[in-house]
C-alpha cells in the first residue's frame, strides 16, 4: 500500500514538473495557448512515452528531456512558420516529412488548430502511433499518411499541394528538397529543422533552390544549437 502511494506521489510530482516546464517554455516563446491545448501537449507527451517503451519511437526516454528536446524544440518554430505576407490570413496546409513520433507535426496541429496538418512516415509503427495520437487527442485537423513522401500526389493521397513542408532531423537538405518538392504549392516554403548551422549542406543545394534565411533558434532549457532553414524554389510555380 505504501509503495503504491509513493508511486502515485512520484507521478504527481513529475506531472507538475513537466507542466511547469511547459508553461515556462510557452512564456519564453511567447506562445499563448488555452488550457485544453496545453493539456493536449501534456497528454501527447504521456502517450509518446507509453508507446516509446514498446515501439522505440525516440531514443530519448527521460520525460523532462522529452519535453525539452521534442515538445519545446517543436514549439520553437511556430512563430516563424506562422509569419505570412501582410493581409494574408488564410489557414495553411502543412506537411511534416519523416514525422516519426509526430514531431513537429502533431505539436503544430495542437497549437494551430486552423491549419490542416499531414504527418508522413514510411515506417508503419510510427504511422500507427500518429493515428492513435490523432484519435486520443481529438485532432480533427491532423491527417496521417504512411509511405514515401516522393510518392505523395496532391489530389490523390493528399487533397492539395502544401504551403509549408517541414522536416526535423530527416535528411540532408539536398535530399529533402528533391524528395518533397513535388508536393509543394506554388510560392510554398520548405523548412528544415537542423542542429548546428548546415552551411556545407546549403552549399550542395542545386542552383534552382534559394535559401531565404537560416534562423538560430532559442529552445527553452536546451543547451545545444538549433537552426531552422527556410527554402524557396523560385521555378516551382
């Protein structure tokens, strides 16, 4: 009986720690969420941890580090992706390539409920987790597509080309561009989440690709480099 009580207290303390870490991160990133969205992020982290114990979705297993290196890391790109030309306010179609455990796609779907987000992975167990997360979290704006990104055909597997295609630790930039470009809408953007600044990868990009900016991200509580690369394909119209 005493052991069960101690475990319950320990779980409550960990939940409070994670909630506090999330709140601090949201404040630092200046992201304003309502209580249901905040709870969805916490529930998503719990679900990811449970599935990870069996299916090995991520190498990170410590809940605090999962909050920092997965949730807060994904939240750090939201403000940059949300910037649109003045006067343009329409919802966006977003594709997360090689989404794995749903990062950053599921986080984006929670934080931006007006966006239509598709998470894509070639590994069936990862797509199965994404499908479970969609159901458990009640994410009507999230779709799951299993298979190779280069095989996605707008109007067939997905309704429309994408305004934003994002990847996180997916592939070298030249491969990301080559694999994802056919799913990109005219005037759409490719966004690649990287660790250290990928100058050598940028140098290897083809001539028809334009790197618009390389942003040094500030991920709360993370003492490591993170960068976000914005790419445009001028000929892709």
